C-alpha cells in the first residue's frame, strides 16, 4: 500500500492559521477530492475538527491520543490511537493508497514513511501558525507539475506537484 501525503502549503511551508486553512482554492479542493476519492484519508483530530463533516466517497480515519474521542457528525468515521493502527485499518481494507491529510504533527510523523507527496504550493505567505515539516527535496523525484493562476475561484496562484521518493 502506498502512503501518500496530500498537502497545500504556502511559500513558508504554512498549512494552517487559527485552526483554519488560510486560503480558498476551488481548483485545489477539486484536485483533493479527485485524488482521495475511494481511499482512506487519515487526519489528526484537530484537522478533523477543522473539516467537521464526512467527505463522501472517502473513509475518514481520525488519529487521536484521546481514548474516548468519537468524531462528531460522522457515524462512519473511524478512530485510531496510533499511526500504525491507522495505516493497518487502510491496509486491512485493501486500499492501494492511503492519504495523510494533516495536520502538522501527523505530517511530521508520516513523512519518513511516505512514498508520495501530492503538494500544492500556494504562492503567498499567509502568516500561518502550523507548518509542514522541513524535508529534503533532493530525496524526491518530481513526476508531475502544473501551474494554476489566481482567478475568481482561486484566491492565489498555486503550483501542483506530485513527488515520489527517489
């Protein structure tokens, strides 16, 4: 099973501000949906609470250290107490690619295991307070790249890349 990170970050590696995503990029949301559809999406508790609703067509696994935590408004969401358990849930279900959707702590835990990164670079500095971990780009091969301008649906220009561990 492939372990893939899917992340949008600003030019300072920022991924969140005040518990929210600090930009609206409709094209990136469509890309996120297309890539994760039919797969397990593993997110930390804080990220889940930011999403706050089930995402149709995806099996959400919420990673949390809180033993009694149950995701609100999502009867079909699963919980895992460790990254190993979350990945095993996806593997046992026969998923060919599990997606890690954040936040910062979960990305940091998962980065050493990841085989792919679906990376959106948002061309701004949003003054974030949560960041994607530093990583060595020389360890990754860029398989795809596309540029997207700002427009009426996308607040900032962005670059989409698919990176695979070299």
